[in-house]
C-alpha cells in the first residue's frame, strides 16, 4: 500500500487511534517508529505505538509514492489495514 493511499483512507478517522502491524503468523506489534529505505517506508516495532496523529506528523514531508512495509530479512509490503479495539492494524 502506498503512503498516499493510506493517508487518504484514514483522513476521517480519530487521530488518537494507535497504529499496529501484523507480521505473518504473529500477533500485532506496535508501530513505534518509521524508517526510510529506498522506495520503502518501514514500520518499526517497539513498546509504545504511535497514534495516527503522530504518524501523520512524521510522514508529512515524505513522498506519498513510498510503499508501506515492515522488515524481517527483507522488506515485506503491507497491503491494507483494519480497525479493531481502537487500533489501526496494518497487514
């Protein structure tokens, strides 16, 4: 999923929703920071999740064409998200 597509689709959501991502065959992990790598915007797990508002502040100056992904041994593209229990879970 491209950053611009994500930003457009969450524009009307509560800015205090917390961001998580779900790696294959694992529980959802909090998105605590972001990393730029080539054409990728990598979500990085940590102990405290970013809110949607904080995420948008971090990506304000980043090209909308970047692909959202997480990284294990290589970049794994994130294709969408769903809402559950006041969380945005990327997957």
